[in-house]
């Protein structure tokens, strides 16, 4: 983004919002154009919200951290440069570069880096903290020639790196990936000495622009995709199965097909983080099964579910896979080596992200692997990530088996020995709740997303209740699958938040949740803070069924109305004080 | 309006959004309320990026007006003869 483009974005007033997004930029330098870029990037990341970035006092990085603490912003955005760790590492200081001072410089930097970790830990208890560690080149303090790494330089970088590792382990703290920054903003072209000396702003515009964009990604944390559908021939493996036979397709160095092995390796790793994988291939299903059973397959056979192998259009395969997963096309990536197949799928599922597999270009393949990490990457892994794939597979297979015996869904649910565990505790605040609220699209009362600090602030209000529901049955656990939050007013609940994982659909859990709200709080009415979104059709349909009419903001359901229409539920309910 | 003026107008519009097209022609640091030192730095950075030039920050006396900047840019971007 160019500076003029950032300024033009800021010129456009967003619609008057009810909730402004407030960030605090803490740096020791004059933030100047960096603040402009950052505000513009956050405006793009949070459309419709007024973005306000406050900054502190020039030359006082550490004091600015105190100011951030006192302010209570939605997010603290920290830019720590070498000059903040020791002023002698700045162009604006004329402190000594004599070798005899090196031990003192190191000691100073070590102490301040350690202090940064302590301060960030404290700040993270009240707000989200994102940090950029030194991005600028060190001035020529060390006595070695430029091509010879001096011990001072290496030790300084080791201290910064060690602090970064400690910060990355803190909950609610995110550290900018310096390796990715290096790719987008070459280290040698970051410092603007003229601007640093004239205005105290040390960044070239291009560096400030890239840095602001990456920090904005850290702040906004784009929702990761949930599922990946892959082609097989010349994608998951090299070769055409129908021509080569099941033992004639490869994915290794020996057969000049390592790119496909690396692709499998990444898919396997994605699967371990809860990403759903499926295959859509125009192929003989029996041959496909034979390859997927090969011992040398890198990707775990169990990771791919379902496998759609036949000769019908791939868009039909994708439709069936989406139905099995019960997620929207916009949460899914489809990868194929054929532009024609990608176009056919895109025509039927315009929201799906279609990516061409670069079968003969290792460099492009590496880019693809990075791209997939970006699309599916998560800040932290939850217990639910580990059981998502298996829970979908088990449910589908068991329902299918039951239906094959002419059983009804109700009969299947009745024999599943399901148990719903309800936790109304707000302390400690379970991070899974916010994760579910911010990533659920379909069964979501109003689609509202929260920042960490906004969520904490909302939940900690004395009259706010929080309910987290976990589900398990005899086929295994689904983990924590529903979050409800709201306030009680006399004999009424004002329900602000209700999300439920798509994996929990078709089990009547939603009815059970409503029943438990009436029971637990002994209220006569529930008012739903409903807002239609482009994706929350399932929740809208459920409410319409309950209310007998299209839901609207503030629509109410009485206990008597609910009792009259309540569907049979199938879960035993356990309420726990904590956990 | 030549291309240089159009591009300079875009820079001015970005930095001084409340300035009308007419007022822009006569704008300088003394008659434009929003034109403070930060606005100057932002304007010069925007112009440097837009025109791919470096402005000598020690010699900005004639550059604190739309007209002065336009003359400066025309002189620097004019094709050289000979």
C-alpha cells in the first residue's frame, strides 16, 4: 500500500459505529506514517468500525507501555527497536561504540528484553498484545568488517530472539514473524536515515507499509479455513492412476515427484491441527482405495474423509463433501492441477477458494505450501482441533450404518448415550469460548465478532452469564461445541451470543440448550439478540421453527411456547461448577 | 491541467481532505489551517513516493505552497533538452 492510498482510505468516513475499535501504538520513535498505514490497514480489516489508534510520547517506549496499561485499549501494538533496548544502538544517540562498552550494552539489552516480557505478560491479562521485535539493522557498532559477524551483533540478536520465544508462549500475545517480514521487506532497505535524523521516524515508507500490513493481520487474526478438498491424479500424487495403475503413481525424489510428497506432508500436518481433508477425483474408486492403502502414503489414510472418486462432475463431489462436513463453501479450499476442473467447481460454488496445483514447478509448490499455512494457520491449537475429523467421520459412518438398517435418526440418537456437559463458570475464562464465537458462521445468533479485550469486558460484567456446552456420546467426544452468553433481567434472559459448532448439528442439542436456559435461570422468557447474516441460515431456521415466524432483533420465546413445541432431546445433562 | 498538476492535486487531496479544488490552487502553509509541521512531512513523503523523487528537507522554503510545489515538480520532471 502506498502512503497516498492509506491517506485516501482514512479520508473515507466509516458509518457511525456503536463500537469503535481502539488500538494503542507503543513505540519509542515518532510513529508518523506507520500510524497512517496501520490505521488504514485496520480500517480494511474491520470494515464498518471506527478505528482509533492512539500513540504515546515520542522517545518513551517504556512509558508508553504504562500508558497502554492505563488506557485499556482493544489491542496494544508494540514496535520495539534496538534503540528502545539501548539508546547507543540508535542513529539519534551519540553514545559510545567503544568495544569496552559492549558488555554494558549487552547487559542493558538483556535486562530490557527481560522487562519487555514481564510487561507484555501483565498487559496480556487485560488486552491483546501484538509485538514487533527489532526490525532495523544494527548500526556499525561492532568492530568487525560488515561481512564478519561480530559476537556483539550475534548476542544482541540471540537476546531478541530469546525474548521473542518467551513472548510467543504467552497467552494473548502474538509476535511478528521476522522471517516472513524479511521476505516482504528486505532488511537492507528498511532504515530511512534521513527521516530518522530529521523527524525521528526511522522507517522507509515501503517497510512501514509492510510492517503495518503484517501487524494488522496479527491484530485481526483472519478466520482460518476449515476444510481442504484435493484432487488426486497429478496433485496428491504424480501420474494418472487409470493409466499407470495403483503402483505406478509416486510422490518421492526417486521418481522425480517430491513435490507431491511435500504436498502430502503438509496436508498430513494440517490434518493434525484439525483441518478437514477430502478427495474429489474423476477416477475408479477401487483403484483409488488401493493407492490410499499403500504403506508408503505419507498422508494418513484416516485423514481423508470423505473420498469422492467417480466420473461425475467434481462440483457434485464438492457439494456432497460440504454436506458431510456441514460447513460453508467459503470455509473451504479446493486444489486441482486442472484449470478446467477449478473453473467447473468455482461456477457451482463461487465462495470456495480454488487453487491450481503447480505440478511441474517446485518453487511455486513451495509458495503454495506457505499459502496453505496462511489460509489454515491458527495461533493456538485446542483440544477440539484434535477430535474434529474423527467426530465427523464417526457420526456419518454410524448414521449411515443405522439408516442402512432402516433406522430413523431419532432412534440413532436415542441409543447414542449422549451427554451434554454445561459449564456456567466465568473464571478462569475458557479461551475456547471466544474461539468458537469468532469462527462460527452458520449457527450464530448475530455474527458478531469480538476482540479479546471486548470479550473479556463483556463476560466480566456482573450480570453477564456464560454457558459453554460440551458433548460426548458412546461414539466419542465432540468437545466444547456451544457457547451462550447474555444477561438476566427479572424473569427474562437477553441472549446476546449463541453459537454452535456445525459438528453438533442434527443432534437436537439446540433444543436442549434452550431447555437448560429456562431451567437453570428459572425465567419465563428468552429474548434473542438476533441479526440475520449471509451465513446464519441454520440458526434463523431454528428460531423460525421455535417462534412460528421469521425471527427479528429482540424476538422473544416464552417458556410455555417452548414447552408446547419442544422436540424430544436425547442428551443426559451434567452441570459442572468448573472445567 | 497537465499530468503533474493532477498528481499533485491527488497528493494534496489525500493530506488536506477538506481543501476544495479551487482553494487548493492558492493553498500555502500560512492560509491552510491543517498545514502544520506533521502535514508538511506527510505531504512531502506522499509527493516523494508519488513522483519517485527526494525532496531536500533543508531547503523547503519555496515548497510550502501548492504553486511552489507545482513549479518545483514541473522543473524536476520536465524532459531535459540537449
